[in-house]
């Protein structure tokens, strides 16, 4: 466009959110095809600026009077501009004017959300809408008495120039109350019928308390669940800049500090309380496990083979999975491996009836060979699916020592694949923190060809060591 | 027991109510009080008036009428055998508390539930009385959410729906087995029967409204329910299928998931671990996929692993995409909307913006960057005018590329 030695046009708007003023000026500037970079926008008191006359508020239709054709803009643009005007960014007037010129030539440009200018203004509009929404949410009224009775007064500090845009909501919601919202820039008042405005105020102009606030803070503290601390989620939705005018946020610090202690206390206390109904609980868990369908193994097995033994047992043995005989009988460790296990326990001086015996996987997994069902190793998914039951058993019993018999049990207890040889012979810590010892599964002793006697002796030796450790603990 | 003042009661009865996840105050009919009578308004979008450090919003005064209960549900802090301190509000106390909080703009309304005392009908009558008094005596036009008691008289449930914006009944546990074990007095069939009655009443009302403008309102914000996650043996697959069947059969607005958190005086039947918050989050994401992203229940179930659990380290949409890579890359400039919605990292709003923008231009990578939140996450799955991910989707280690690198610090690591 042609321009030379042409002075900057200065437009002065009456208010920060003076949409009508902006619209009139923008319309006449656009009519005269003034480029965006040739217009300076300001908000302020002083009329009579050097160039203000050139493009001050102009009556509708005057663009046509200047010889430029009138033009209309899509409704979406007006809505966008009305919102963006409330933004605190001083560039907003000029950005909107730049977009107005684009809209005139290309009315559908707003649909092109990927356009950098459109996108930038959309993001600004979003910021304004959010600030209005947060005003609706975070204004806190305090009841005060004045000459006419009670009035609800709030002090609020918005980020953008949104008080005027945000006020009608309160008129709809609290129509029968008399209220005022004071902000640094502008105050709005409702007398039961009309919204009025007055200049900005200061915090000291608002009441400094309300007796109900203590009750509200009691509610805020009580509805908070200390076991689910999620500070990030709170701050994202309730940014700190709003906190100073919300009474309940005074509690946030101590609630967070106390949360860990409160949760630990809850867990501890409930752990101490277990015992009374542990038997009922174990029966309940077992009954639920009998109908378990957490993995496909339930389809082929006869039944769930749950653990057994006294619920106050200090020692828990975890095997791999039930075998053919266990599957039919519904009890763990009664087949050939179980008999060998019993013999070894006897030699090591451990009373099986005083220990709790269970399996990492509670259904029999097998392959059919002719008439026989041959043991098949459970995979990681099956072990993980079944771990839920083992965890339940462990949280009910809380044994002093747990013994993982074989790699499957160890995987379940440690939550990862481990090698038995590297862990054998010393105390380990399971995933849930309990002391755990690792040794081979008795069926390994039945299977192994070389050094059968030695392997068996080593197994008994492991059990003896575990027995001694248990004695030392109790 | 010594007499408690309102604040002491509030502390007990709000504490007892905090395990209910629902706080929504949206989606009801539009009302205001500009006629100068009464107080309150509702306008489509709900407002969260505050947030607690647990990240949950506070939009409603969420309390129990009483925490005494004749039931003995193991997961519930208010069960008969628990040693918590008991308190009881009168209907009038709840009404006054609601109004005084509402006038100060602390809340949008009230969410009232109760332990069961004397009988289901007696309890339900008390709950309905609070709503009636708010609506009729005080012309309260804010939001009311009432929990209904499964076995209460249908007439009382109808009255609840007349006064309330939303009614809800908790299914509590995703499996019937879990319910039998943990809530022996509750009955899944009766709970679902009550949900069905509410659905029919809502349908009737909508039908009547077509013919008579003055037809009385019935729960205009619909009904919702809640499932506890991590208290029984149900895996994510069970939970997702249950949720989807509830949505289908009862037209629920929302299914809430509540990670089971240790409660004071817990029953020994329950896990005493930290609540599985990430699992809860993944379930909500899967819920969103079904409700807004056109995923079928089968799709979300397929995103779960062989053990029926959704991965915790990546979101279910990404998990689905990594599993079904033959659907990618997707051409941003050509693909239909429903295919765009399958791209991990692209939300509904971003998809809408892409669909309108591409009428005007062939989108390039930097256009997509402007329209979305994180280009890095999307890039391996899309084709644009100037970008084609060569072989990236065939890489065995693709997970490493797209998985979020940062991990939230465990505040209370075990």
C-alpha cells in the first residue's frame, strides 16, 4: 500500500476493554486502508493527542463517508475480538486490527486454525476465558453490614481486564443478594436490580474476615484425602496467583506436610488392627480366588489351589504352581515333589504344619501327552496375573520369612527374573519389603540327573539355615 | 456421646464422604435467579471452586447426612464394625450450611449421601427432605446431587429425581464376586435394578417434555456411578468391560473410578497399599477413549496387556497405537476424522482444528506443531506435506522414542 512521510495514527481508547471504541476506530482505519504498523493504540484519559483526531472514535457509516466501501465481518470474528480485548497484552488492539484487515479480504480466514496470527489470538482468547472462569470460581464473598443491611463483598485480583465481562454471572447467580466485587482496576456492585461500576479499590476496602470462613476451612481440610497427594494437579487448576484471596489456601502447606504422616498412621493403625478378622478375611479371599478368571489357566484346571497353613505362621513357602495331584485334591505340595519337600523339611527340623505353604500360580498349567498331563511352565503374564492373590495372602500373614522355591516363585516375589544360584544362601528383600530366601524347587531335585544326592543335601542345608534364621528372629 | 457442634460434625461427615470421587456439577438444565426470588444458577459448564492438595476439585459441598451405617462393607470407612466417630446432621443443618457456603461463592451446590440408618426408606426420606427444603423452602437453584439407596421405595427415588440435578447409585465393585466378598449386604442385581428404574424415569421425562413443556423435571444431569479400583481381584479388562456395559445399558453420564485408598480402621480383607493412582488415571483415559475418541470397548481392551492390565508407563491410546502399528502413519491431510482421533498425542480439539484448517491449506509439520500440544509425540505416527516417518513405526524400539522420559517423583517411595 502507498504510504509516505505519513505520521503514525494514534488511537486512544476509553477503557482497557473498550471493545466499542476499538471497533469504531478499526472500522474507519480499515476503510481508509491504513496498515497495521501505522497505527498506535493506547488506553487513557487524555484526549486531544496530536493525531487522535485523525482516527478517533468515528460514528458508524463514516467509513463510507470517507469513500471506502463498508464491509461486514463474520460473527466469529466479533466474538473473538470481544474476548481478546480483555487480554492484558498491550499488543492485542493491533493484532486484532491486523486480523480484521485479513478477514475483510478473506472472510473465512478464521477457519484456518493453523494460521499463526489466528492461532495466537485464539490462545489469547483462551487465556481470557480461563481468567473469567477462574473469577467465577475463586471470588470469595465476605458478609458485611452497611446502612441497608447485609452486603457480600469480595476482593479479587484478575490477570486480565475481565471484571466487566465476568460480573453478569454473579448477577444471575446471586440476584437476590446485594454484593460488590472490588478489584484494583474496577469495582462492580449489584443492588438487587442493577449492576453499577466504580473505580478500582484496594484490599483494605474489603472486609477482612467472615465467621463462616472457619467452617469452610474445616470442610476443606476434611474433604482432602491425604493418601492421594497430587500437588501438581491442584496447582495446575488453582494457580498460586489466586491463592492470596482464598481463605482455604492458608491450609495447603500444613495439609501437605501432614499428609505423609497421616497416611502412614492410617496404614500402621490398620496393620496393627489386623488379626481379629484375619481368618474371615482369608476365607473371603480364598472364596473369591476359587472363581478367579484373571488369566486363561482357569479354563483347563480343575480348581484353584489356594495356600494353606496357620494364618499367624512366621514362615511362608511359595512354590511354582500346583501339579497333577494338587490340581485334583485342591491342596498344595501333596504330589511327589510335595512328599520330597516334606522329607527335606523333616530332616531340617522344620514343622510343615507351622508354616504357610502356597504357590505363585494357583492353577495347574499342563500339556496333554496321551492320557497324562505334563507340567508346563507358567509365563510372565500368568505369574503377574496371579500375583494379586499372593499379595493378598502376604498382606494377611505378613510372615517373618518367605521362602521362594524356584525361579517362578522368585519372579513373583521380586517382580523380576532372577537367577537362583546368585541369590541362594542369603537373605533378600522382596518387592514388598519382606525378608525372603531363595532356593530350588523340590521338583528340580526329582528331575536332576547329575549329583542328585548333593543337590538334595544342599536343599536341606538351605532349609536348616532358614530355620536358624527364623529362630534368631523370634 | 457428647453433643457435637456444626463444625465438629462437618469435620466427621465430610471426612466420611471424601472417598466418593464424583464432583461434577455440569450438564444440567440452565437456571438463574434473576427474577429476584430464590438464589443460585446453573449454566452448562460446571465450576470448580477450589482444589484440595489431592488434586480433586471442590465444586459441591460433599457430605454424608450421617456416617452411622447398618451395613458392613469392608472397603467403607463407615461400616458398622468400624470404630470411627459417628455424627449426624439434621436436614435443616445441611440446608443452612449449603446456603451459607453458596452465598459466599465457595460451592456450586450440594452432593448428599448417607450411611444407612434404621432402614433404606428412612434414610432416603431424610436425603430427599434436604433437597425438598432447599428447593421449596429456599428456592435454591444451584446444583443438587443425591445418592440414592438401592432398596429404597421407588416413590422416594422419584422424589429424589424431581429435586436433584443428578442421582447416583454406586456399583462399588466391578465384579459380582468382589461385591459378595467386600459388601456382603449389597446385591449387584438390586443395584442395577435401581439404575434401570432411574434410567426409565429419565427417559419418560424426556419423552413427556416433547409433548408438555411443563412436564416436571427429573434428574436433568442424568445419573452416574462409581467403581472402586484395586480392592478386589478385577483387572483393568474386567473394569473397562463393566463400565462400557453400564454406559450402554443405563445411559450413564459418567462412571467414576476411585483408587482404593487405605482407610483408618480398615478391614483386614483389603490391600493396605498406597492407592493405585496411576492405574485409576489410565482407566479414566480408557474411559475417555470410549466416550470421545470413537474407541470400541474391544479396542481399549486390546490396548491392555495379556494380563488384562493397561500399561502404567504409557497411556492406553499410545499402547493401542504401538500394538496396531499397521494403522500408521496417518496422513494428516487426507485421513478421516475418526482416524485422526486414533493418533497418540492428538486430542479432540486439535483434531477439530486440523479438520477445519486443512480445507484451506495442505498442512505441514510446523502447522501441526501449532495445532497440537506436543509434536514429538505425534510425529512418528503421521504424514504431512513435508514429513514422512521413514521406518520409524517399524522400529522394534519405538516405545523408547515415544514414551514420556520424565517420571513423576515418588513422594512416598516405599
